[in-house]
């Protein structure tokens, strides 16, 4: 989700520079999807279950945590 949100923001910026306002707004809106994995309680990006609860790791620097998948 984070990688896609970053890419969408880049596409929005590119579309804006070309004067493509509809594409700009489309990608800008999609770029805000990072909010879906932001846990305000933990102040960290965490995996989220279908019911809306978060599954934040105890050790946030563990790069081998299997709950994260690179896009």
C-alpha cells in the first residue's frame, strides 16, 4: 500500500505538470490510501485485518516480520 501510494503521488505530480487535471485528481485521490495502514495509536504503518483492527509488530524494526509484504 505504501509503495503504491508513493507511486500514485508521483503520477499525480506528473499529470499536473502536463496539465492533465482529471488524471491529477484521480492519482492524487488514490495516493491517500496510505491512511488505511496508518495506526494512529501506534503512530506506525501496520498490517490491518479485514475487520479494521491493526496487527502492529512489537519490534517495529524487525525487517523479517512476515506480516509485511513488499509490493
